[in-house]
C-alpha cells in the first residue's frame, strides 16, 4: 500500500552503512562539547551514545568476521584498532604532556603523566578510580585527560569482545548450535549482570562506578544485541519515523532532564541508551518526516566525520584555557572561542592523524607489519611517558627538599634571633 507515493508496508533495513548513525554521532559530539563548555558538570548523555554505537557496530562485525568458523584475523583486528584509536590519540597526548609541563603546577604533574601513560594503554578509567578522582566539571584543577575514561572503556571492550566472540563461536560450532543465537544469549547474560552491578555499584560508590568498565559494559552489550538482530526487525515507515523522533528526543533532552554526573551508570542511564537504540532500530524510515532525514544532512554528517578527533581535543583545550586565564568557568566569549578552536582542532586531527598518519603505508602496509608497528609505537610511547613521569617526580622531590631546607634555615635563624640554640634551650643573646 502506498500513500502519496510512499510505500507504507513494513520492511527490514538490511543496509551495511547507515548514514543516520553517522549523523547521530555528530549530534552526540555536539552535545558533549556544548555541555562540557557550559554545562558546569552536567553531562549530556552523548558519551553514553558513543559507547552504545561502539557495541552496536563492533559485535555484529566481529561475528561476521568469523565466517563459517570461529577464528578471527587477530593481526588485522588489532592493527586496525591501533590505527583507528591509538594513532590519533598519541598527538593529543604529546600536546597535553608539553602544555602540562608549563601550565600545570609541579605538584600535579606526576599525576598528569601517570594518567598519560594509562591513556596510552587504555586504562585511564581505572587510573581515575585508583587515584580516587571523581568526575568533575571543567575547571582549572580538573585533569586534562579526564575525558579519556570512555575511550579506555571502548579499548577494553574491543579487546575482551574479540576473544569472547571467538570463544562463543568455537563452543557453538562444537555444540552444533547457531553462533549468532549463542552470542546473543551470552551477551544477554552479560547485560543483565552488568546492569545489576551498575545499580548496586552506583548506590555504594557512584564516583567509582561512573568510570567502571563492569558498570558500563551493559551500555555496549545491549546495543550490541540490537546490532545482531536489527536487520531482522520488520517495521513500517510510520513506526520507524515515530521511533526515530522518540530516540532523538531522549538523546537531546537527557542532559536537561537528568543529572547524569550523579546518577549514571545506574538505571537513569537507560534514558540515553534507549534513545540511541530507538534511532538505530528505526534506521531508514523511508518517510519525509523521519528523524533520519535530519540526521543525514550535511551539518550532522560533517560533525560526525570529525567526532573522534573533536572529542579528543576539545577537553584539553578547555582545561588549558581555564588554567592559562585563571578563570573558574568560561564566559560566553571564551566558550565560543574554545568551541571554534576545538572544531578546527578536530578537523585537523581528522585530516592529519586519522586519514593520513593512521594510513601511512610505510608503517602500516599490511596487517602483520601494521600490528608490529603499532606495538613498537605503543612501547616507545609508554617508555616516553614513564620517563616524563620519572622526571616530573624527581623535579617535585627536589622542589620539596629545597623547600624543606629553606624552612629549616628560617627556623634556625628565628631561633638565633629568639635567643635559643638548635635544641630549643634559652641562651644568652649576647656574649656576657
């Protein structure tokens, strides 16, 4: 049946590339940057959207790569992750390390370089937990690497799920069961366990739960289940269009309705996760009024193009601006400038690091060579970060020793003026 030339029959969306998904990336990163600049600690839910998209794309992709068997090309898999996630990250870490040496107080530099090393190895979220650092609004004392907690969770997710999918596929083949069904069952159990733990952990220690991989896993596995079944969903254009706008509404309203910095990753985090799942399930609506028609437009697509680099660069730019100016919060003019500079940095990062450096044929000509190059780059980066950490710790210790020596000298001088010797006994101030 068609109305006004539009087919109203239910259909399955089996496309491999989904431009509306790319557009929702653009929407999410815009919300993240805007809320970081003007939200005063309120989170937008955009990070949760990014986590969900990672699960939605990664798990079906891993299952497809197993083909008729259970093995994955690990060299190709991990070299691809290094090029996509690590290579664009390293220039940012180098810039933060250099800027931090001049802008961050010496007393805080060892923590900075500790986090820098953790970011290279994608465990910044656990470093924040171990250092008892909580999620904070942007301020001159906030870590310029705090935002990389989510990147670390994504890196850990990719690593663990690669081997989990292989294991599930192996067992399913041996048991003569469907690999896809088996993976859905396992992911469902993980989702339930992770969500339950998120509820408990948030009630016990929300500050650490916010950064916890265990408490956040459900935000990736639930959309991952959707990714495995989305092509089987048969929905009418009208239903898809309504779902798409409901999803966009939940995503956009999240930061205005919920205090995610105090509530996530507990049940309240279902708000943005259900929002993105509705958008992803709706897919292409084939209507004139679906939200996908908006998400595929030029602004959302272009911002989606630079979403990763924009995410990497905007937070340090904001934090260092506050430290350089001494401001506690940016005003409208400074915030606008930070936003513009962040967009420029994101565009440059996309062009120079994601599209070119990560695809440098000399270093990454084929999977095995690319994997070896990636490991070598990672090792050198970790050594450099460890060296910077040692140097900053040494400088801090020297400064402390120097300060203590000055205090001792001042104390001795005061005692002499007060007529006391170094043991504290009263002496004649002048020879008698």
